[in-house]
C-alpha cells in the first residue's frame, strides 16, 4: 500500500536551481497517495513554472499573498490548517533567515509564521552561504523550535563550487516526510494533557514562592506526544522557554490555577504530570505590597497545602484518563520513594529521577530516569530530556494501543 495515502503536504518551493527537483518530489508524493498543495514564491517562479507545478500536483498553485483571489478563496490560515506537514524544498538561505526572524512578507513566510503544523526544510544554496555563521545561527534557531531538516548534501554545486549545499535527494526528502507523517499516526485521535514548569505562589502582588523547574522535560513530552499525532494541551507554569509547536499551551501561575486548567482540559486519554507544583501556598496573600517597617520583626508567612493535581486526576471516579503518569524528583532512595509515591497518588506510572545536587537535572538538558509501573520497572540509560520525552511518548502510544 502506498505509504502516504490521504496525507496532506503543503510544499513551499523557494528560489534555487534545485526547484526542478521539487517537481519530481511532487510526483513521488502523489505516487505514495499524498495530496500535495504548493506555494511557489517569486524566487521559485524563476526556476519552475506554475503550470508544471499545477499539472503535477493536480491542485491550484498558490503564489502571492497580495493576490486577492488567492486570499479570498483560501486564506493562509486555511492553507496551514488543511495540511499535515509543511515542506520547504528547496529552502533558500533567504527563506531560512526570514523564518528564523519571524518575517512574514509573502504568502510562503506568512503561512510558515501562522502554522502550528510540523515543518521540514530541505536547504539548498552555495556552500559559503550554507556555512555562513548567519545561516548556521538561523538553522539552529529553527531546529530549537522543532523545525526538522533534511540535507543539504555535499558535492558539486550549480555555482561551480564543491561542498555542502546541494538539496537532499528526492528519495531522502521523501523518507524524511514519511518518517514525520508515519510517526504521527501512533497517537492520532488521542487527547493528552501535560503539566510542566514550576508554579508561582503569590506572597503579595510583587513577591512569590517558586522553585527551580525549567519546564524543559514537560515541554519536550508535550512536543513528543504532538509529533505522534495526539491533540495535546500543555498546562504550563511560568517558564522562560517557548511554547512547543503543535500543542495548545495554557499558561498559569499558581497550583490552584493549574488544577483548574487541567480539569478544563479533560477528558484525555493520557495525562502526564511533569510540573514541579509547589506543595504549599501562602494562606492569605496580601492584596497590597507588604511594606518593610523600621524596627519591626520580619513577617511570618502562614502556609496552606496546595491541591495535589496528579492525585486528584488519578483518583477521578468518572473521566479518569486511561493512563496517568506522574514524576518523582527524589534526592535519596529514588526507587523506593517512587514506588511508594505511585501507590499513594493512584497513578499508573511514575517516571523517577534523581535531582540531588550535582546531577544537574533541574534546569539541565539531560536526565536519568526509571519508569515504574505496577508490574514493570525499567532503568533507562542517561539521555537528553528530548530523548526521554520521545521514549515516554512511544511507551504511552504502545500502552494505549494495547488497551484500545
Ligand atoms: O509529591 P510530589 O510533589 O513528589 O509528587 C510529584 C508528582 O506529583 C509530579 O508528577 C507532580 O507533577 C505531581 N504533583 C501535582 N500536584 C501537586 C504536587 C505534585 O500534580 N500539588
């Protein structure tokens, strides 16, 4: 069976001699059953004609945001909404720069800025442009935002020079597309709830109690679940990292707000609680800023317990997610404490990690975890938080599949 039946690819063809290979890409995508819609930029038009793109894709070609007919027939939002994946091939140095900067000055870059769909770029340019620090930095920015890249390949370039800059072969672009789309299917039609980051518990309008959680692990899990096709709501405390692509992010401050946002996001098939929720809040936060008073003793804060969001959701009698996953950040007796926590909270799995001083887990990029269930325990090797997220998302997909 063709690999991509019914999958919708929005192909953006920018300027570059490699644009002729994009015609072949359209043909191969069609052979695999994909529906292909194309945006041809002004640069792209210099290398391939709208007529050949339309003939191969069997769709109207979209060319210019300022063309009234294109905008009224199909706005840029709809172009993105009606696609499963955006592919920029060839991706010129110029389009990478505009994407990185968030510039939206034509139809292609406007769609790229407005989209919440996964994006793949196939760069093609002169080797010096590819190796220029500006292009490197732009590519790194895009990668950090979840944009995937295929190529460029090394070899003889159209400009007569040799080096990296040739657009990846059509077969490789096709493989990358298949990888991104096929992977999506595992959690298609599933709803996921993820909590992430710290909470801020107000003392008064300007002060709060917080913790060192960066949100990196929780955000990576939300992104990984979305890449597998789940409809993800991420409830995040205050963090300094960007919202993950393809995820509905709800930002909250306190534990009380986080619980309310989680309840509003239900029902869900899976809920992953990666937030570092404050155990206590200030019982009566002051309505006005507390003032220092000369000679007066420092104020005493009276604390009240916060709701346990994980336990609340795990113990729901109706509407409990099929799979509830908690985290246990421990500084000693990691496994024993995590096993006890799993039972106490009523969740299905606990992801346990050691956050004692020196492990660098809090705020760092790496994590070493154990996955603990009622009948299974796995020690995962040290890996990046992204890799932990990928692996956990795959485990979740397998478990939900087994219960379908
Ligand atoms: O009890 P402890 O804070 O160690 O439990 C950690 C787990 O419980 C994490 O999954 C965390 O997100 C969740 N939790 C919660 N609400 C709280 C406290 C913890 O959801 N108030």
